[in-house]
């Protein structure tokens, strides 16, 4: 039995490999690539290393890609069959259960198990970091704040990953409207650990929500060396930068950044990255910019990745891209496939419920919008405008749907509702020019 850097007991195939788990966790909270590479030898040999296999499984679930999640589930099942007869610690057992739930599509169950682990082990970095991301997938904004807030009293700045925890807390605060406090805590986290890209990300959100676009640009520019290196958030951080430029109507600036940092030939072609490009192009589309060819190029990358449903948030962005590319046939096919999926699964997973109640209506609204049926798009979106967060993502990401609703109301002549939506938007996002 060994201990990790927070003093928590783990089974590992030797002290050196136990230390490599700490390296992997450090890569996790810094959004680096090759997170489990330091553990590869133990994973490939299916050695008795429960936390390594749990972490590998979590990454499959958080990939938001059905095919990859299924592959990770097969690896986890093989490990569990070989681990029979080995004694697990309660913490290890909890993580394997949570990982299994996540890979089975039971996101809420995984979130609850991770919360139970944090209750007993509040300095379990893996439980907090993975739980935070699962809350994000579920759109559970209160949990984004409270899961981390409950653990903070057990941490001090002597803990290596305390800045990472502050960054998570800052993001949770921001999603719950505590913007000034989120900026303060996120800035502190970024100062403590300049490579803390989640902290940079959290503070960027606060400027966008408050309409402080000049400050947002200065924030990114002043810390460019910290976030423009090789990290998993790079594409998304450039997406945030573009949100500021859109408010200045700097369309060419947005297009330049899209081509350099979001286009399919310059990014990892995974759904979590593709949503950035789809969302940014749709925002440009709503403003009357001709980006059809860019949509077409991106749609070709979406198509082979959408054959297995996993996350309604991805479905929405794929349909958005297909409609922008004027590929209505692919949009119709995806909607039909997800309707079949909902009927077959009987809403047995979190995603099947969210797809049925939110994801499919939003996809159908986007298709109606693309067909020029703006009244139909409005009728589908208007009742859902306060339920969109159930699709997951952040308030800034989901705003593309709210913008579509405003545009649908305007184009269909729903003037009282358009005025209501515009006033709601300006009250929540002062200074926004859309």
C-alpha cells in the first residue's frame, strides 16, 4: 500500500508507479495532453492499480464521444474481471463505481458517488476534478460551486493543487452569478499557478458575462504566455477571445482566429473541440456573415463522430453545423437517429432523458431556422429558454441558443416576445450588443 501526494492510500505496482499517479493528476488539473501516459505500462499490463484504471475510465467518459467511451468501458470491465479477489480500499471502490456509472451513461449516479467520496476524502483531487467536469456536462451549476466549496476548508495553499481547486471554485461562482468574487478568486489562482488555464478560463467568463470586453482582451493578452502553449483548453480559450471581438464587430479578427485555432485542420478532431467552431460560426451566421464553406468543412468532421449518441450538447452543435452548411439531410438524419435512440433506451440514461426533453427540440428548432421557418424555431425554443442549461456546458456556450431564439423572434415578427427576450438579455448581460 502506498500514499498519494495528499496522503490518501492507494494500491500500486510499486513506489515509482504510485508517484506517476501524482504526475497524471497534475496533468489532469492543468488540462495537459497524455494524462495517463505516465501510467501506460501498468494500464497495458492490467496490473492491480485501481486508481490508474479509474482515471483512464473517467477520461473516456469525459471525452463526450460515444465510441471512445465504449472502448474505455471495455478496458475497465477487463480490469474489474482481473481484479476479482483483490481487496480494494473504500475510496478505490467508490472511484471504480463512479467510473463505471459514467461510462454507462449514468452521469448523475457518477456525480453522486464522487460527492460521497469527497465527503469522506475532501482532499481527493481526482474526485473533485472529475466531479467538477461531470457537473459541467450535466449543467448542474449549483453543484459546480458547492462540490468545491464544501472541500475548500480542508485545503490550504500548502497543497500543490490548491490553485486548481480555487480555479474550479471560481468557475462555479461565475456560473452562479457571483462574478466579482469569481474574478478575485480566479485571478488569485492564476497568480499562484500561471499554468492554471482553468483559472484563466474562469476569469474570462466573468468579463464576458459583465460586458467588460476591453478587460477581457487585456486579461488574455497579459497572460498569453500562460495559456497559448500546448493544452487541452487552447481552442476554447481562443473561442472566448472571439466572443469579445464579436462585441466590437471585428468579424475579420474572428475569422482569422477561427482559421488559425478552431478550424478542423488545426485542432484535435474530437467533439469537445468541434463545438467551439460550430458555435462561433453560427454566431457569425446569425450576424449575416457568409461562413458556409467553413461550416461545410467542419461538418465533414462531425459526421463520422455522431453515429453513437453520448451527449445532447454535441448533437445540438453538430446539427448547428449541418444547418450552417446547408446539409439539411444530415441534420434530419441525426434527429431521426436520436429519436430512435430515445425510444429504444426508454430514457434509461441521463443523456437519453436530456435528449428527449431538451436536445431534440433544440435540434429541431435549428433545422426549422435553417429552413427559414423562424416562427417554428421560435415556438420550439421559447418554452425551453430557461431549461437549456440541462444540455450542459456553460452560460457563455449556451448563449448561442438564446441568440438564435432572439433572432427567430425578430425574423418571425414576434415583437412583444422579441422585446421581452432582448430586455432579459440586457439585464443579465449588460453591454452586450447582439
